[in-house]
């Protein structure tokens, strides 16, 4: 923060966002409504730099399927419970983050600390119901060494603690429900009743390195990170039974290059990301002797491997105008590859996805006295599901997780589509010479699938806010 010369500011936003349509992954809601409130601010206190943000999001999902036990089925945890009933969900997300940085010591060193606390309350509204609570606490200390005014080297470590408490039940205790405990790629064990109680807990450790070059019109930032997460899941608290564990190794590289000329600024961003997740399963035996000790672990083994590779390249050109910009145009190309395997019995699921997105923004200066501005955006792009396949080689191939859930997800991943969107942001001062700026935003997006299995997905976002 000491090198960015950021001005003191505060920002408060209230927003509403809705998605509607069946062009989605199976576990997502066909309709997704979100009401959010967020605030953030930065202060230069001379002896320390402070930044903080808080956000709250209330989400209503409709017609979500194949998830009955976990807040986010896409967070890299394959061991969760699925059912076939389409259901509503009521979810609340809380996110608090702070950053503290020091000035330069000895003209070379600066220290910083970032902390993030996330918690989520999620409730499925149809039997088998679930009340699940997710917690994530992360601390990230860092140090930057300034070689000179042009070269800076940063190093940070981070630690994260993860916890999710998932408790399933039936509101109608007279009717038992079918549910499936998932182990990966459709492999599941079938149960009838009110579901299970699951305890997810884990830790993540990581390291990051940054290098910045800033001289004249050039500004370059390179970052490399590596982290590893170990997360376990157990069934029941009174008599814990190990279900599975994941070993998630993650590597990411990113580069940003900024060239600010007299009339135009050029921005180049690129990056790549790699996840390697090993899923371990446990073979457990119940101790029924007089000295009952609960569940006994007989053995454990890695039964599944999940690999995700992604890369992106983005170029933007900006027409400068004072402290603002007159217009800007951006184009981005992205690549995503899923390569998942269940080792024994062997099953495979893979897909390769190419996306191209472009947008143009125009900043209309309506009035300088009240600083009235209208920022208009037009965006469009396409998605190409290059190829993909799902092959199941296990038993119980008639389970809905094999016949419905995974094939539907694979069909979405390898589908083709196009999208178009627009947004308007109007802003102005509350009165001349004041520091407070108020603004309103409206955004529309439309995505159309090119396959007969899916139709479309529409998005609407509205927001009002102020900054000062």
C-alpha cells in the first residue's frame, strides 16, 4: 500500500442481483436472487495504512438439485450428500477483510498483515433438509523489500482454517427420503431416511512471491503462489466415522503490465492456475465388542484424482482524460480444462472450454460542476466447449448420480453458447464542492445456449451507493 499512493476513501453499496434460466450446472438454482450490502474504506494514518471491507449477501435459490449437505458443491470437496428433489435454499454470506501496512523502514522494508473471516449459513427448504454453517479464517502476513524506487520484491505466507458443520433432517418424520453419499464422478452409497450429520474441517498453508517494476510510464507486477489444503470429513459427532479427505495442491502465476502514455494507457494481464486434488476414502469397521470404541479404521487409500487447469490473456486500451478515462476497450481469452478420474473402479470425466469476451466502455462527462458522469458498457462473447466425455466404470450405474447428475453436468461443461450484455452507471456529487459522490447502476446480461438440452440464462443487477 505504501507504493500505491492511494487516496483516503469510503464506499457503501446496496445491490440486488437475479439470475434466471436453465443454462447452468445441476447444483445451481434455476433462479438465483441476491440482496447485498457492502462497505469498504482506506485511510492513510501516516504511521500505518489501513484498509477494510465488510459485505453481507442474502441469497434465495430456487430449483437447485443434487446437493443436500454442503454450502458450495464446487469448492473442491467431492464428499457430500446429493438427492434428486429440486429445492429452494436460503443462504446468508458474511465476509470481513482487513489489511494493515507500514511505511518504509530504513528506506527499504515495509510490513503488512491481511485477515479474512468468512461465514455462511445455508438452509435447504425441502426434505431431506440441511442446516449447514461454513467458516473460513485466513491470516496473511507479508514483507516487501524495496531495492530502489523502481524495483520491489514481496513475500507473504498465509494460513487458513476451514470448518463446515452440516446437519440433515426431515421435517416430515413419517416419510423417509432417498439420499446418496457422493465419493466422486457419480460413485455413491445409497441411503434412506433423514440424511447424515457431517463435520468438515481442514487447514490451508501457502506462500506467495511478488515482483514489481515501476519506472516512468511502465508498471509491471508479477506474482507466484503455492498453497496446499488438507480437509477431512467425518460422519456424526457422537460416534465419528471417517468418510474421506482431500489433498488440494494449488499453483498460480499472474502478470500485469501497464503502460501509461500521454493519450493512451495499455493494460496487459495474463495468468495460469493449476489444482491437483487427491480424494482419500476410508474403510471403517464398527466396534461391537464390550469395550466399544466406535468406528475403527481398517485402511485408507486415494481413490480419485481431480485436475483443473486454467489460463487467461487480457488486453485493454484506455483513452486517458485527466484523472478519469474517456473510453476503454478490453478483450479477454480464457481456457479451462477439467481432467477428473476415479481410480478404482475406473471412471473418467474431462472437458476443455474456450471463452472469448470483449467489452467497450464510454465515460460521458455530462457536467463538471456537479461531476455528473454516465458510464455506458457494451459487452459480448462466446463460449466453445471444445470437447469432453464422461465414462462411468463402476457398479450401481442406475443411480441418478450416474444417469442424471454427472451427464447433465458434463453436457453443460462441453456446451457452446454466446452472450451479450450492457450496463449504465450514473454518478454525481451531492452538491458542488462536496466530497461525497452518489451513483446508481443497472446491468443486463443474456446468455444463449447452442444445445437443445439447455435454453438460456438471464441476469439483472441493480445497485446504489456512495463514496467519499
